[in-house]
C-alpha cells in the first residue's frame, strides 16, 4: 500500500510541476500579447494625433478683428441717448415697439 501511495504522490507531483510550467509559459505569452497591444494602440493614437495636426495645418488661421462703429444722432432740445433695450431715446419721438 505504501508503494502505491508513493507512486500516486510522485505522479501528482509530476502533473503539478507540468501544470506550473505550462502556466508560466501561458503567462509569458499573454504578457507578450499585452505588450504588443499596448504598442499598437500607442502607435495608433500617435498616428491619429499627427494626422490631425497635419490636416489642421492645411488651413490658414488669421486673427481678424472686426470692429463696427455705430453712430447715433438724436435731434431735439432735451434728447439724451439711453443705452438700454426698448426705447433708446429720451425724446418725444415715436419708437417702433
């Protein structure tokens, strides 16, 4: 009986060692795949960013400041310009409302 138990233990030890070796190999291959995926994603993002900047460099960006001067003339003795919405003049004129 002791001999059979020793054989079983030896067989179990060999199986466990083989499984451990296989697991280490699987971990190494998964790590390689992960590193390759990270490198590919990084290259893809860099390509997209560089492509965006190249695309945007085609257009001329000019800083154009447009100013518009509006002059208001009011006639009358007690005419003042009041810059509020609605009736803008303090005079006796008829306004569109």
